[in-house]
């Protein structure tokens, strides 16, 4: 049987294809525009609380049986000291465009505030705080036997990375940001690797394919160099090992068991692979609850969510190149590092999750205190402000204010 194609039908088909191509390119161009202007002063706040409006995402559903932290409001410190000077807390929050600040002491919310249009039921971009969620999932997957050992190599689970900078690298070295992979993480440099990665997302290209383009710079396990794609590779390992998406695994192992109060969004590429390195969008209360669970050695309301041994290993610097200190020649950071958790200089037992533009989950276990702090700081790349040091000083002042 021979089909006849009329000129009209052919013309309509070509028009449909043309319109589809235009729509696809318009979507990509819009996302590219959003990436390029993401941190602009007049757009950054709306962007950070609305990322799911212009990028692909998957959804974590709020628990059908949510759990709640009781509220017991108390006075906050008015000032904190940094480099011998007193800084007013409210002035500092205004300066760095704080969008949310929540303090949990002894399992109770003692302070909670929202600013610049951010609200309790909204989701805020995690940026690299999301890396600590990946760490938690990794510990669970290891405990469940999906991953045999962190002494195995990346390519044992992700063979498509053979020939890349990750070929033969121990999983442990990737967890500790010591993969040896060459990477420029400077968000202020338009041509940096991390900004190239952002444009990859905007154009809808594969995150997995991007990871395969990176090359080796140093011997793995010898130098701490922060490479966000290390976490993306951990996400690739998790999906191969568990047979579930990151969203499905987080929903099943953490979101539902912890009774998270609100939906969350996980940015993804056009193929559905989540932005493991920092694409979570979560409410301030649920960030805080995650911190409380880790501060209690992985326990939430009597239930072990993340294995205790994993929490302890994740918050320990177990090699010279991971130790905190400005004079560590084996690290590009002054802070120490565990398994996707930061170990600040001058700490006793503190640790924290951090994201660019001043996102934090600060945990002080011996004080049973957690601080969740989100910001949309358009001045973030001006290093003269010493943002990180000031935040640590503020968090410690808050912890001291509520000390037992």
C-alpha cells in the first residue's frame, strides 16, 4: 500500500517540527539567561526561592505523617564579635541578604525568622548544602549492602567514566573531595568549570556526560581540592548501585521516615538525573530537622535514620590533607573536611553543611544546637567581607547564648 503525502500535510508537518524546535530552543535560551543572571542583585532573591519555576526538577512529597519540632521562643544575642569588633546581628543579616534563620536548641525551635519574601512553606535552593544529603544517602546505601566498600573505585559502579579523571579513583577520595580531578570552582569567573557546568544544565545536556569530560590533575587521596562534580559522581554511583533515582531513595530513606513537613524539589537535567551537587530546594524547617538528625548521630525521634558509624566517619578528618588550618599545604581550604561535611577551624565538635551565597546547616552537638541559615547574598564573591568567618562567629555567639 502506498501512502500519498499532500503538499498541505507536508507543510503542516514541517511547521510542527519548526515550532517544536523553536519552543525547545526558547526554553533553553530562557534557562541560559536565568543562569547568566542568577546572582544579579535585583533577581537573586526571587531566583533562590523559585528555582523550580525555570529548571527541570523532580519532587519529594511531604510526609503523610509529618513530625514537628516544638516551639519555645527565646531571646537572641544582639551582637557577635569578629576580629575584635562587635557586629550587630540584624545589620549583618541585612548586609548578606539573609532570607531565613532558624535555631533549634534541645529539640525545640527557639528562634525562627523569614526575610525578603521567603516564607515558612517555601523552598530555598540548597546549593552545596545538598552534598551533605548525598553523604547521608551514601551511608544508608553502604549499610544496606548496595555499595560494598568505599575502598572500591568509581568505575566499579560507573564504567562510563573509564578514561576520565575519575578512572580508578577510590570512592572514599571522592567523598573527601580529594579525587585529584582538575576543576575551577570560581563562581565569579564566567569561564570557570563550575559556570560551564551551569550552562550545561541550562542547555538541557547530560550531567553524567559532563563528568566524563574532566581530567586528572593530582594523585587521588593526597590533596583536598573542592570539586563539586565529585558529588555529582557520587550521585551517579548511588543511582547505579541502588537502582533508584536520588529522589526516590531520599524520599524512602529520609523524607518519609523523618516526617518532613513540606514538599522539596530537586533540580535535574532534561534526562531526569538530579543535580546531586547542590540542586535541592527545601524548606528551612526541613533543613533544620536534617541537621538535628545528624547532630544526634543519625537518630530522629528514637529511630536510626543514618548509621551512627557513618555520621561519625562523615564528621572526622582522617588524613593530613583533610585537617583544618590556614597553614595546611595539602588543602586549598582553611576548613577541614569529612564525607561531604565541613569541619570549621577552631571547632570543638562542630560541623556544618555549606552552600555558596551563604547557605548553612551549622551543628554544635555538645550544645544540642542546630542553626539553619539561608541567604541570597549578591556580594558573596567580594572576599573582603570574610563572609564565612563572620558566619562562624555569629553561629558560635548564638550557640554560646543558649549554652547550658
